């Protein structure tokens, strides 16, 4: 399999994030394609364009090349090598935030209760160029249309919940979608892709090494602040 293409889009509200995204990608030899989109007005509506954009980009790739969506306000901290050796049978990959849909939040669980209380993060997403991945993307688009006020990641989780029997999913390590102020949930604590946070010059400590990775964070991204 070919190394996937890393893709993103931005609306005018996020235009100042593009240079940092592309510079960090170039520094780690990451092949990217970024496009500008007109804003639909509401943040939730702009995010709902992800599914259609990713599906369109995936359809443009050779049959042996997938895509990785990365939010435009993220930064590449290390080279994301995991995707270079991804099992070709995997259709889809995402990081799951454990223990989110519990207590009062349980009513917002977008998939069946028996599938657990984790929340799907959509800051970094891998889609292989398979029939199942295309089917998931189409269902994601439908979920966003049917639930226009629901966050895109919850709509994606709902789509996966309906189709999971037909999809081979791999869970990404947290380091591939590491929110700057979110605790580490497991032993794999090396950051690769970090969404933006709320202050400049944050030092991100890799707890499994003696390395401290400095990165700029420039925007308040409240939608990533999970309780």
C-alpha cells in the first residue's frame, strides 16, 4: 500500500492556521493537500462538510492509497509512521476517548450502549480506499444531514455504530490526536499530531521518554474540550 495522503480543509475563520499546519507537515515529510472552503456560517455546519470532503478526496486516489484527515488547527509533532505500515485490511481508524458517555452524558451516546462509553475523536481519521470505508463516509454524511445540530464526530460514531459489522476498524493511539491539555489515557505517550489549544508555548511532556516537545497553540478550540 502507498503512504496515505494527509488532507484537510479550512474556512476563512481558520485561515491563519494553515501555515503552521503545512510547515509542520513539511518538516516531517508528510504529503498533504489542503483546500479552502466557504464558511456555511455555523461551526457545526462547517465541520459537517468533513465527510463529503474526505469521500471526494478518497475517490481521487489510486485504489491502493487511503487518506488521513487532520484538523487544520493541528500540528505534526513527529512523523506519523503508523500509517506507513497499516494493515491493508483495515478500513478505518480513529482515536477513542474513554469513559465520556457516562452519568448525565450517557444520554448523548451516539451508538448502542453495548458498544461502550468511549467517544470517537475526529481530529485525525484514517480511511482506506475500500468499499466499507466509502460506505461509512456516505453514512456519516447522512447522519450529519439528519442531525444538523450534532457534532461531526458524534455523527461519525453513530454511522460506525450502525455499520460496524461490515467495517474493520483500528483504534489510533492517543498520540495521533493529542489534545494539549487532555490527560494521557494509556502507555503510548509519544505525540505525533496535536490539535490546537488555548495558549502559546505549551510544553508537551512525553511521559514515556525524557523528551519535551514544544509546540505553538494559537486558537481556542472549545469543541475539543471533553468533560
